[in-house]
C-alpha cells in the first residue's frame, strides 16, 4: 500500500493539533515564525526579515508540492485553527527506498508544551498509515538537544553523526545527527 505522496495536499488532524496547507491569510503568523531568530539557530534556512519575501514563500510551497519536491504544512492548535504556530516539513522523498525526511519548527512561545512531539507523531502516523512510507528520517544539529528529545519521544533511533557533512546557510560546514524510524519500529 504505497500511495502517491503528492496526490493531494495533506490535511492531518490529530488530537490537539492539525497540520494543514498554508494559505495567503496565514502571512502574519508565518512571518512571525520566519523572522524569529530563535527558530533558525539550528536550521539551514535563513531568517526572513521582509514580509514580502515570506508572502512569496506561500506560493513557493504550492509550487514545490506541484513539482513533487517537498511539502510544507502549517501547525495549528485545534482550538485556534486559523493561527499557524509552526511549520512541519516533508521532503527528499525517495520512492525506490520508500523513505522521506521530516523537519519541524515551532514558534518559541509554544515550546515546552509537547506540541512538537505531537507534530512529529501526527506526521509519522500519516506517512506510515496513509501513505505507506517505510522509513522516516530527520537530521539534527548536535547542539539542538530539544529537537533530539522530540524525535526520541516518538521512537526515532539515533543512527550516528554525519561529521562535517553538510553546509547550512549561516552555519557553514556542520555535523548532523541522523535519526530514523521504520514502520516496523512503530508496530
């Protein structure tokens, strides 16, 4: 049961959160996320200081989905579905291996509330059960202890450190810890 990941834009509803398509009316909350320095300390994406740049990104999210490149979803609390509090990402889908890479970032005012853990759980449930993915992986900078805990709470296994193996904008050449979760791990 391998479904086409890019057949339709995902809408993932979980107990307290929903991961949904990002639309033009999300610009203010999206800009709040992409202009917050705290959220980009451990990511390869550069901080955005211009609201029009972030507005263009919304169109790029749809374009990248259409090109089967990546999926960006807004993380919303079910109690406030029109306010994006974070971004969930699915990218580098490899159909031959049947694996995908995930990423996430959450507005810092929502840190420490279990939302990132629930976001990763919602993504893994969707990818394993609705799409039929076999392997989900994530890459984390060694200094990003909170993100490592999020993955470990979801059952991800630390595979090792890729030493000086990536160049991230604003970071230079970095080490990354590779985590993975197999469908058989979640049974």
